[in-house]
């Protein structure tokens, strides 16, 4: 069984259960400005580019700050909580370690900014991630494919030969749009079924070989679609 060229990980909700930290931070800053925030609003922001989320917060609350200031305030609060306690998702660290042992590189592909991503990465053994793509370092955030294309480029591999692990509709759309076979592990919000992605309830107990098996049928279906596409040759 051929292992993937790399595994490309989302962070919030996939590697770490930080969504409650984000939701608490959103409630905090909105309520400090005299507004009311709801979990319904918060759930709409899961997986989004932070600039998109910040604009949504400003448009739906009394906050008049520029989006960049909203992001910085959220990051300060969430990062502080992460440095106190990293809430790992079940099976994530064990799978990362198994992939490293098997010689499969990992990349972190997150819409969080580097300050928060660094706090999470520093809680793992050195060298766990061979590449790091963050929301403040790409022109187009998820659901655009750019973050996943950037990760594959950094690692020098073809996105088609990788596997992505995501938890949100936005993230899954980004990975699938980049052509990466994707495993969706829904957490805070449901993920609709979509071509190019397979759903699992958890990463607990998974091995690198299991990842390949999970996406095998989707790879076969993708290859069949490519073979069936018109070549454009002929008259």
C-alpha cells in the first residue's frame, strides 16, 4: 500500500478543539461593546478566513473596529487559552506521530494566523510539521484552494497525492477544490456530503495505512472521472 506523499491538516476543530475558545472570545468582545452574540452566528464563522469572520462580527454587532483589530483581539484571547491548555482532538497526536514514524510529512493548513498556529505547533515535538500555511500569509483563504496548493508547493509534492483532514464545510471545500483527497471529521458543525471527501466520526485509532484505505474508493472514482473526460482531440 502506497502511503500519501503528505498529510495536510486543518487546525481548529481538527487537530485541536479550539472552536469553544473562539466562540468564547467572540461572545466576550461583542458583549463588552454592548452587543449580543449567538452560537448561531459563531457557527457560521467556523472554518472561515479570519478577515471574513471579523467583517461578519463588525456587521452584526456594535463593534466599529477595523477587521484587523478585531482579529488581533480574538487571537490574543484564544492564544492565551491555548498556552494554558492545548485541547487536542481525539487521535490527532497519535496519528501525527505515526505519520512521522512512517516518513510521511505533515503540513498545517489553517486560517488562524501564525501567532496562534505557532502556539499549537510549539506544544508538539519539534519537526512534527514540515510546512505551515496560515491565514495571514495567503491571498485567498478557505474555501479557496490556495492554502492547500501552497502547502503542497512548500512540500514539493502533488496535491493529488496528498490527503487532507478537515472538520468544516469551508475547509473541506478548500481541500477538494485543490484536488486533495479529503477526510472530513465533522465536529462543531455538520459537513455536507460532497464529491472528493469521505467522512469519519473520529481520528481515534487511525493509522497511516487506514488513511489510504479510507480515501481509496474516492481516488478510484476520481481516476475514473478523469479517464471519462473528453480529450478535446478530434474533429
